[in-house]
């Protein structure tokens, strides 16, 4: 890279850097076109190659610049004494938003670097490819207590942040503050979910009430029922059908259904078919 690049006005430097970040993030190194970069930056191809001799030279510069810038913002934006995992995540999200105010595509570019397959690109970034991810891991390592399935939770948060960034960044009215608030909503939800899972943990064997044994259940003759529901003897259900059957079936020992009908008792309160005076 031509060191005179730093003699340009900061606005022009950032215009060229942002154009490269966007095109590389969207297309990867192999499919990124320097023609698209100069159109995005609003400069001539001659000017681009005056400061960067080649496409790979530009890619190498952008990677080094982006990695250093993001690492500085992350390390300065997170309180080293903070132990709460979700508070650290919020502070990192705020630091990332500060970066996105200047370079909206920088985090998407660094994410694309981790998936880069071009051998030419990898040849200039291989030694420091995981610089930012190592910084993030170091910041999260101070969390105490560490949430259950911490690696899975961290990946979920990263995917959520990148997905939200992609949804916002192409908007001409891109608002980093609105993005930060939306990320906070998801972090709050995941924190409540994490705390709720811990609160709902099963009691230990000492805390859990002892369940009645089989012998106790058989001695009482019934299982526990809801309060206010009267208990029913276990054999009552069997007795009712037997009595009903005895009343309805004719006595087979009489040999006469008529005699059986005559001996059948009539309830005292049954209605008579004739008036009481005639009786």
C-alpha cells in the first residue's frame, strides 16, 4: 500500500475503505470486482491502484485495518471487571454499534473472512484470520458464572446480531441506534430464558417430597385425589351393577316369570295408577 493514502482527507479514506468492505462482504474475494468498488467509492480506477497496487493488496489492507479497529473498540468498550455474561454481550454490542457508525459493513466483512475459501486471499490473512474472534472469546472468558451451553448461546447471539445487521444495513436510512435497541430486545429475552431455565431446575433428592410407596397406596385403597372431592370406596362401583342386575333379572328357581313379578317389591313412594280413595 502507498503510505500517501493516509495523506488523503479522512472522508475520502473512509469512502474507499467502506466501498471495499461492502463489496468484499457481499461477494467474497474471488467474486468481488474492483470496478464495483470504484463505482461505490466514486473514484477512478487509476486512483485506486495508485494507492493499492492490486486487488489483493487492497484486500490485505482492508483486513488489517478492520481487524485492528474493531479490536480496539471492543477492548476499550468492555469493562474488564464485568462478570455478568449478558452485560458483557451488551457492552460488546454497544462497541460494535460505534464501529458501524463509521463502517457499516465492517462486521459483515470480518464474518465473510472466516468463510473465505480463496487461496490468494487466505495467503495474506491466514496468520491473523481469527484475530477478532479470539478477542471476543477473551472478553467472554471473564464471565462468572458461565451460562449452561455457553458456546451454543454465544453462537445464537452472533447469528442474531449478524442477521439483524443484514436486515438494517442496506436501508438508506440505516440507524445504528435502532439496531442496538433491537439487539438489546433479543439479549433481554435470552437472559430471561436462561434465568428461567435455572429457576425451574428440578429439586434435589433431599428437597423433593417422598412419593407414597405401592404398599401404602394399596393399604389406603385409593390414590391421592384433588382437595374437596369426596372419596369413593374402591368396591362401590362393583356393588352397584350387581344390585341392579339382581333387581332386574327374574328368579330362575321359581320357574314362573309371573310369580317373580308378584314377589318383586314396589317402592313405597311409587305413584299409584288409581286414586287413594279407591284403595
